[in-house]
């Protein structure tokens, strides 16, 4: 997923965050700070839970500022932290949703929303991992 933090009056900072590539010691620190299991943290970040997103920002800022305390993470406006899914993540979600046991109308509505997000990701110039951009995109 892509995380962009743009504080009011400041420069944007952008990170690519792959929850599968977090070291166990870091994941344990995140669990301790968040107060829930790693998998719950991951799900809560994706669903927009603000505490989870604040902990995520703390984790990302600590990559450059190793001694940053959670208490020192800026009190940001909710629209200053943007979490976007990558094309690969959206594709996996769409595939799983297509197989989910849901009423057809609900599934169709959710698939349409994911298709919009996939189109937005494509408009940002993202391509699925392992694929080169087409020559027409250049």
C-alpha cells in the first residue's frame, strides 16, 4: 500500500508499506503500541481506523527518526494521511471478493468500487508487480 503524509503547510512524505515485509521485532512494537494482534492492525489500517493509521505513521516516521516516541507523532488532520492500495492488493481483494459468499447485489456493488480504485491506480501510472508499463503509457 502507498501511504502519503502531507502535513498542513509542509512537504508530502510518501512510503510504500508492505505489511509482509515488516520484521517481527517491529511488528511486536506495533502490536504493543496498538494493543491488538498484528493481523488486526493490518485490517484496521485498511478499513481506516485512525489509531491504526496513527501507529502506522509512527512506524513509518521511525524509519528515519529511530528514537521517535509515539507521543511525539504529530496530531494530524484525517485528510493529511492518505492510504492507497496498490494495484496488486486491489487485484487480490477483487479476486477474493468475486469468490465470497455474498448476495449478488452486494458483491456487484463492492466489485464496482474496487474497479474504480483499480482505474484510479492505473491513472496514477501503477502497473501490477512483474509487468512493464505498456509502450502506449509512455
